[in-house]
C-alpha cells in the first residue's frame, strides 16, 4: 500500500542502501547507481560507473498470490479501489576494471543484502521520504530469472555481458485514489407477481 510513485522509490532506496554500506577500506572508488537499458550500451557516458554496483529494473509483474484483494480502507474509513500488488525484478551488476575486483564487489553486495532481506518502511523512506506507510515493508529475494528474462538480459548487455545477479522486491502494493461510492441501504422492498396468461381450452 504505497503511492503510485513507489516503484521509482524502491530503486532509489536500493541504490542508497548499497552506497551507504560500501566499505571504503575495501572499495575506495566504488559507488552505486540506478541504470536503465541504454546505460549498459552507452560506454561513452561520463556518468557510467567504472567501479561499483548498479541496479536496473528490468521487469515489473503482478504478484500472483495477492491478486484478489478487498477494497482499501483509509484511516478515516474511506473506501478505495483495491491496491495493485506487483513484484519488481532488478538486476544487480558489478563494475570494475578487473575480474577479481568485479567478483569481490558482487560477493560483498550479495552478502550484505542477504543480511537484511526485509526492507521496512523506515529504511525505504530514508531514501524516498513519504513513499511508504510505517507498517509497510518489502522482501528482497535473490532469485534466478526465467529463461526468457535471462535471454533478454543478455540482449540488454551486448556486446559485453557483465557479472550480475537478479533480485525480486516482493510485494509492492500500489494504492488507488479512486473512491468506492456506495448507495444508501435499502429501506423498502417491492415485490410484483406476474399473472399467468389465460390459456385456451
């Protein structure tokens, strides 16, 4: 149950979590960023990471378990259309000048993320203020992509496939702002009976 802008907020939070946790003693030049598809191919970009980790949101899909939900009820009792449950599929990629440093970065990141698999609202709102309510959270799960997604990821990274791992942020509930208007309770009931037509003898 978050605002419609929460998908972007999750990406900002994941970047912030990694960047704040990077051990400077081990990776003094490392930083974190949020990428889109074109960033993998734009090798001339000055904003491109030379050492660090990037998150890329490559797929958003409806959560299959929470599809049939009741209307959302606000704190004041107002009723709204049901929230939309979605899962966010991210690619975490390590960038470095050497294969050894790439492996070290990705190994550190995976270990760090696995130590905090649940992201509470307090953590998410630190990087994207006001996006989540106090009782909300997301589970961040390291999960192998489907074969179709795996092929799409390789296409995304051509011509050079970079060391990466896939994560799913589950479940994000996007709130609707469309109210449910209900009519007043029925006060009377009117019954009518049909008179059967006469039949000839």
